[in-house]
């Protein structure tokens, strides 16, 4: 459970306190001794530290000096990072409550500080038997003019739920259980949820999903979520599609060495889609959104597909399987062609799809491509900067599609290693007929070591990004595109 952020109307002076300001001359009187003030000046001016901690034994006092950074996205990210640092100290001291005093009405920076503080408190403790090391911080009060605290709590909650889904081991989170957990999560929020089981997938001739599932003893699913509130703004929906490989062994092209470690994270895209819709519904945003989450594990069972097999997809096209470890695109292809039934204004997919995306941009961003969605991608980039869930655009040149040529089928599922993240995007584009954005989140979705407020393990990447994107769509009336 993450700390709850709230607004308070009283000054806090004898409790755990963070003073947030832009310059030391604005420091409230009576808080520091003359020697502490000298120490504070040395730390900020000579050591260039922006977060200074004073341990008062009975309570913890912090002074945070907002960086003089013209780039607002970098400035707000510095606030989040500082908030995470303060939270580590507070949890170590077993603090349950802290107040943030926004001295100069720097509400955006104060919200960002509290966001980083709250998100850094996430822990996945379900399988821990010893409570030692459990975070204690429960309440963050803002003495500030900040607004949007309710939305911030909703999104933080959604990120935490997304991380839980990603961190859950495959031994307890099969495709069927994932669908059940999603249904349970959104119950009572007004989201219509349908789980397409194996028989329904067979009736829909979803050869990609069914093909990947052949080696598994667990059945596949595709969870369909629809948020269509009264007074929604967009006549045509935004459709979000998430890859849901609950565990990826590589299939018959089995992963070697340590490459199978943490492959429970291969459903990070599906988790992000589910939790984004949860946040949208919880916030009551007046926008029509659909979520599609095809799910299965990828295993080398006795009936597993092998290299050279040909699959017939949902849209009737055929795919030669040249590598069973390029399975995510087979699931997504069926879901993307299924999305056509909604006549969408825009489709965005999220997938931990290629190692080359990780090698290209590291864990600092997602690789992104678009087809017929130039304007929408620019808006997504802005949301990426705002939330610091950044995206780096790669081209969708037609020459890359030529590398998917098959001698025996309409196309093959894997091209050469050079440019493979783009080739994967071109494969998926073959199954679209609408404005389309592809997000390869292989880099930022799961971390081996702690990165500030993102923590270790599943990061929930995509929830904050997509919520901000949809929220801005609502604020701008969807920019007049495909509205009623």
C-alpha cells in the first residue's frame, strides 16, 4: 500500500517536515540554528546538494531547494528523485507521516516531490515471511496550493497494482488468473469486461495466440475491457493493446543462460493496459477507451510450434514461424486485427517485444513507432516528457517490411538482427488499418536494480504515460479529432 497524499491547511513544525523552496532567503524563521544555516549554505552552494537532511532525533527535517532547470520535465524529475531519497530516510527512521511545506507556491514541484516519495515506497512483500524492512510511511500531507492530488493518488495506486501483477510469479499468475485478477480489480468501476477463453479464440480463428499456446498446459485468454461512460467525448474509441506473455521460455527456440530470468515480466504491456483503464475509470474520465490483453505462456511442450510452421492469423493472413521466441508479435497481431471491430480513432500497443529496443535506448525510454498517427505521437511524446516515461521515435520505412518476406507464407515473424526492433513494428503494422502507435517497452518495464522511485522489478511503465496522454486528450477536447 502506497502512502496517501493529501492537502493540509495547517503548518507542520514539530513533525517530520520537508521545506520546499527555490532559494534559501525564503526559509521560514525559527527552524534552524545559525550553525545549521551555515551547514545548509555549504551543502547547497559548495556541495551542490539540493536535498539537505537534519536528523532531529524526535523528527526528521529536510530542506529541498528546487533546481534552477529551464527544462520543466527535468526539473520535475529531479523533484521526484529527491522525494524518493527523502522517503528512504523516513522509512529507515520508521516514520509514518511527513508534511511538505510549499513555501513559494511551487505546486507542480511539490506534487512531483510527493509523487516520487509515494512511488518509492512500493514493495512486493507477498512472499516475504519476515516483516523486517517493511516501509512505514503512510501519509504525505501537502501544505500547498497544489491541486490534482486525487488524480495523483489514483495513478499511484494504478502503478502499484501494475507492479504487483508484473512481479507475481508465473506459478500463481497464469493467463486465466491474470484475466480473473483484472476482472476483480475493475469490478464496480463501470468497465465492461469480457474474457475470451480458448473456445472463443478458436471460433475467432486467432491462430497467433493459439499457436504460441500450443506448448503450454495452461489455456490462453484475451481480456477485453471497455470503458464507455455517459457523456464520453470521442465517437470512436482509443484502443490500448498489451502483450500478455505471462512467462516466456522462448518456446522450442528456448532461451539460454540467464536470458529466461525474470521472464514473468513479459506481460508488462498487458498489466499496463489493464491498470491504465483502471485509473481512467477510477478518475471518471469522459473518454471511450478499450483495452485488449491477449495472454498465454510460451513453453516448449510436446505440441509446441517449431521453426518452419505456418500459422493462419485472425485476419486470414499466414505467417511462417522462423523463431518461436518472437512470439509476442503473434499475440499482438491477432489482437490488433481484432481491434478493427471497434473502428478506433487510435490504437496504441505496449509490449516487451525486442532485446534490440533495450540495447538501443536502455531502461531510460521506450522505443516508439507510428503509422498514420503523427499528431498523436507528438502528444504522446509530450506526456512522456511530463511523466518522464519517455519515448524515442524510430522510423517505419517500407524497406524494413521487405525483410519479412517468406517463400511459403504471406510473411515471416522475424527478420535479420539488424534493425530488428523496427522490423517487429513493421510486422505488427501489417495487421492494422487505423492510426497506430507501437511502444516497445522492453527497456523500462523491469529493472534488475533500484532506479530511484521506480524501484526494482516491475516498474509499471506506461500507466503514468498513457493516463497523462488520455487526460490531455480530454482537456483538449481530443483536439477536435473524431469527436461527436
